[in-house]
């Protein structure tokens, strides 16, 4: 299991925990979506995706 897969699994376990204790608003869906996107990109292309933050683009 890669570090990326482990991070996604941890985020999903945390989401399930917050659902079970009745506080679904504490789930970090943005992080889950981000990790899932990176994992699918890696599976599709065979390489990791470097995501450039807008602050680094010198706009």
C-alpha cells in the first residue's frame, strides 16, 4: 500500500467515524476528493500528478 492509498484510507475511516457518531459535518470531503483524484490520476497515467498551487504561478 502506497502512502497515497494509506492517506485516502485514513480519510475514509475518519469520515465513517464522524458519520457513526452523528457529526457528518466534521468530515473533510475536500481532502477525500483531492486524494481520490491524485490516486486515480496515478492509476491512469502511471505517474504522480504535481499540483501547482495558484500562488506559485506568478499571475
